[in-house]
């Protein structure tokens, strides 16, 4: 099979789709499969497609693995097929088929004499200028987070969770803060809701799951959402955080916390000792005197104990005006609340620690999702992020708590910029230090926006002229989409050894003073995450694309907006 023959076969197959009114996009390899097209290798197939694209015959987005998505033939492509690939017989058949369709649609009139003429509807001057619509009341429920998942968000969430599991297993002293970065309205909350939904499915009991979905090794998480913006003006935001975590606890967990606090209370034991002592005195009176012969033992002991307790409490109150015994009981039998007493972070840490111990029983980790940080002022935003990191310095809290911050990275960097006005390089260093792992949500292309619109409106593919497929990468990015490769050489697996070689060569080309051990660790895990994302869609990473990724990771270099698979870079290296 020559490339010329393959090009003609592709054009003819697309022409048939055009004549059959199949307007939607189709994958290049799928087109070959549908029409039985033969090619020697994917390299040959991609070269043929690239040539057709360069000639202006087809609209196609090519990928690095030799495949691509064809949007359709151009006018030049149709003209080329009709002039060079169709026989006279084919043209006549096409003409007759087209005529019959126009008759069926009422666009042609055939009179008794057999003459064919265009209907008035077709010849109307308004057809090509004004289209008239008839309004009809159409009231629908407003959708937001309940829109059907799109942009392959389930697959991206799965990769995110896999990384989250590894972080939860780690005994490292690194602060377990995770960043999910994207501009306002891009879908950070939507993405995290998908993540939490997948995690909640893990928490189902064994009898709630199909047998084949049982995974005893799955990590368990307790998910708690905290709105930082709501409490941004509070001088002690951690007091409200304690209240938020407490409200997320079950009744059983609250009871356990209550009894734990009660048993560790010094005043509780003093009061208990006082009551026991008073009952013991009552017992002595009952045993060695005849004052209570006509009263039951229980009534006597209880009455005497109560009288003596209240008498002693009253006497002490008269002396130095302390709280009464009843108020002592009320004070130390109720749970602690910081609503009225907003203490300093250090005073609250131990109570958060106790609460997390109960919430994380059974090897669960508590996931604290802090949202709307970027709605705060620059100063408040940075203070909140730094406060979250500071509380995680507590070893016992760090063992049980993982914080996920949903934030606009540009706003956060601007906030740090105001703090580090004289040292711009310190901004990236500070963010590297705060977040052990982060991911971004890439910008959306036209096809992805149409996909969201289609799912928001609940329109099915077969109901529209241009069906949209689900993809997490923007098919409008075409720069460097096609790479010449040897068809006889298989792509090299991106193993740990290969990643080591790639980063080692990158280090040799870069001034070593720029790279710190922390930065090297971040670069490795970002490349690994990019590999995991690419594997979800079966796309191929090239050495050029990896170098762009490493440059952005190290220096914050701007990625070309047309860079093919640049979405993967934006997700793996969000700043």
C-alpha cells in the first residue's frame, strides 16, 4: 500500500460519510476500521493524514501516537474527490441520490411533464439571510454540580485518588497538603465532588457492593468540607475549624469524645471524690447511729450524700464565691465548645488531635477540603494557607489529617508576591514547600465546551448534527501533534529507569544551582503524574513534550497555548 493509495482511500471513505450526511467527527483509525482501509503502519497512516491536512483536503487533529480525530472534508477535498476519484457513473448516481433527498424534503417540485424545479422554499431570499424562530416556553431545572461528568473527569479523579492513597500511606514528615488549582468557574468543586463520590463508594459496606468490586486494600477516608471564606474575618479560624470537624462526627464518636474528656477532667474526679466521700459519711451514720431506722438504705445514702455535697459547696461559695456543684456538673458534663471562647491555635491543637484520633479509628484518614480560599483578600488567603500548614506540624495531627486546598494558583502567587516583593524566586519555592502534591485543571477547548453544553442540556449524540466525544485534552491544540517516527520501532515504556535517564540528561543541560533536592522530588512526581494521565487515554509522550514539562516545573516557563497534549502539562505542573 503506497501513501498515495492510502490518501485516496481516506478521502473516498470521508466522501461517502459526507454523502450519507454523517457530519460528526470520527477517529482516524476508526474510519479505517469501518471501511476496511489497509495501511502498513501507524506512521504511514499519520503521514498520509498529515499530507491531506497540508493540502487543505481534510480537517484533522493528529496525535503523537499516529492516530487523530477527523472533523470532516473541506470544500477542496470534496472537489478533489469528485474530479479525480469518482467515475461518471458515480457522479450520476450521486446526483440522482441528491435529487431524491431534495424531493423527500420538499425542496424540489416535479410536475406532470417530468420537469424538475426548485420549490419556492428553496428560492426564497430569506433562506440565506434571516432564520425565523418560534419562541416556546421551556423552563428547566438549573444544573450545576449535577451535570453528567464530562472531560473524562472520572479518569482524572481516579489518577488523583491513586496519588492520594500513596500520600496517605507515607510515613514521611512532609506536610500532607494537596493543592487543586484552577481559575474561578473552571470546576474545582465539581472535580472534588467526583473525587469524593468515588471515595464514598469505597466506604460502602461489603454487602452493599458487587462481589467483583470488593477491594479490601482500598484506603478509607472521612471527608470534611470547610469554607475558609465564610470565617475569614474570625481572629481564630481554627476554633471554627474545630466546630466543623466536630459536626462531621457521628453520634457514637461524639459520645466517645465526651466520655474521654470527662474522664480526663480533674474537676470531674474532684466532684466524684466529693460525692463518694459524702455517701461514705452517710453510710457511717446509717451503720453506727439509729437516726435513719425507718428510711430505706438507698434513700438515706442518696439523701445524705446530696445534702452534704450541697452544704459543702454552699460553704465554699460563701467563702470565696466559686461556682456551685450543680454548675460544675453542667460545665464538665457538656462537650467543649469554642463558639464563645475563641482561643489561640496552640490551645485548640490538642482538642483537634483528640477529635481526629476518634474520627480516624480503623486506619481511616481524615480529608479536610478547604474551599473558597481565593475569595479572601490576598493577605487573608496567604494567612489561611500558612495556618493550615502550621497546624500540620503537629505529628499526631499529620498522621491522621490530609488537607486539600482548592484555590486559584494565580491569586495565591500574587498573594505571596506581595510578601516576597524583593524575591520573586521565593514565591515558587514557598508554594513548593507548602504543597506536597498539586494538580491543575487545564483550560477547555471548543470541543470540550460543546461537550459540557451538550450534557448540561441533556442532549444525546444522535439528536445533534455534530456528536461530541468525551476527552480530557483539547483537540484544538495542534502544535507538534505529529512526530516522525520509525514505524519499525515500538515506543519506549516510560519506566523508572527511563525517567531517571530523562531527568539525568535534563540535569546535565541545566545549571545545577537551580535544582534543589525538594525541586528534584517535585519534578519526578510531576512527570510520574503526567505519565499516569497519559496512560488513561493511551496517548504517547515525546521527549520534547517531557522537556517542556520539566522546564515549567523548574522555571515556571509558559507552555505554548497550541502545544499538543499541553493539557497534561497544565494538570501535572499547574504553576
